C-alpha cells in the first residue's frame, strides 16, 4: 500500500497534480490486466478513473492537466488524464517513462493499442456479452485474435535465426550488466523558455561546484535533486541495467568507482551522476537459453503482428490525440 501511494505521488508530480492519492489510487493499482500490446493493462473504463480536480504544484511554468481532461479518443471511447495516470500506475516502467513528454506519448500509444485490440476482440465476438470481461476473457480473446490475424507469430524460426537472436540479445537471457548510481537531477520545466533552461543548468553547475569543494554527494542529492524517488534515498537509485539508457551507459563508462561526472544532459534536464558500484553481466549459455530465446522471439512477433493489426483497425475506428505534447502517440 505504501508503494502504491508513493507511486501515486510520483504520478501527481509528473502530471502537475497535487491531489492526495488515497482511495482512488489504491483502486487504480488493484485493477487486473492482461498482456496485450502495451504495458500489460486491460483498458480501463472512464467510470474507473479518478475525477477530482486538483490544484497545481511546482514552479507554475506549465498549466496542470486535470484528471477528467481528455487526452485521446479511440472511436467513441475517451481516454482521460485520470485513466492515463491509472494505466501508468500499474507498471513501474511506465512511471519512469512518464517523466518526459516523449515517454508519456509512448505510454499513451500503448494504451491506444490496447483499446484498439479490445475493439477488435469485440467486433470478432471474442469477448463475452453477458458479463463484463475479466482477465481470462481478455487473454482468450487476444489469443483468438492472434490466431486469426497474425498466426505467423507462433511459427518456429530457423535454428540459425534463433541463435543469431541470442547473440544479438545475450543480456536478456541472464543477468545484465548493472551499475549502482547516485544522482542529483535538475529537471527542465515543461514548456520552459531559454531563460528557464539556463537557470536549470546554472543550478546543476552550482551543485557540481559544491561537490568539488568537498560537500557530500549524498547530502547535496537529498537537498537538491528534483527526482522524488531519489530525494528520499539521498540520490541513491540502486542497481540499474547499464544498457537501458544510452546516455547513462555513456556517462558511467568514463567513471571509476566513487567518482562523479560532469554536468550532463539527460532526457529530463541535467544530471550529476556518481558511480557507486558495478556488476558484470552473467550470460546463460545458448543450450540452456534456447527455449527462452524462442519464447521471446514469438512474443516479439506477436507484438509486431498485434500492432500492425491495431493500426489497420485505427484507420476504420478513428483515433485522435487531443494534447499537443502527446501527438507522437499516434503515428499518422
């Protein structure tokens, strides 16, 4: 429960909302989901989304979005800010992605895909009509849809292709290389003008100057970082896969243990990164990983097939994105 409320607070910061996330957010986190095209969540009805309007927090540089504001339409279905936040809250990966407009657009894209696939299941009669669908119904409906419209996903590739996929994605089949980092983050406000960007960079430069004068990284991170998750841990983000973000991989490549970086640009603003520890990858041999490799290839083929089907259906159903910053969610 503590984790759910904390995640709700992060989402409130991400979307510029200051509501107290108690019962509505706990309800959101309890919704069941079935892996479809996006982050594994079943599309949520508008009735399930929190509807309270909340005041803004932060520096006031961007107008906050209220939970009932419509961000997209899929046919005659609306997707509101509240529903999008609810969808994000079901997956920590999505919470991280939603710290930027590009990431929010990607999550919205996944939600649109899920809505389109649900529409396809209903049109084909693959979902029950005598009761609201549950997780098992969505899974059955999706498998029937896949069998009809993208059956090639279950075919077994040539052995050479399976082995090559393993070689290209070895860290997926074992424990990837990890780094434990400390972070002091300075976020650029949404819709910031050049003056605001310059002011954010100046804050980062001042923090680096204080580090070089001997102040503690942990103490400065706890006092200065704009990352809500890092503030509670004095900037310690724990172990992360080093290859998950290109900018992070590049940054830590030049650091020794205990060393911190210069001020660097990141997708959300500016950062100073400390390399606290690192672990090499542990790769599973191909003979033991083959079945997992094949399962991953089929899952990827099914995802590609479902997306192609969904976007074809989108032309018939009609999809619009109402928020300019999220237009990238629908590839016209």
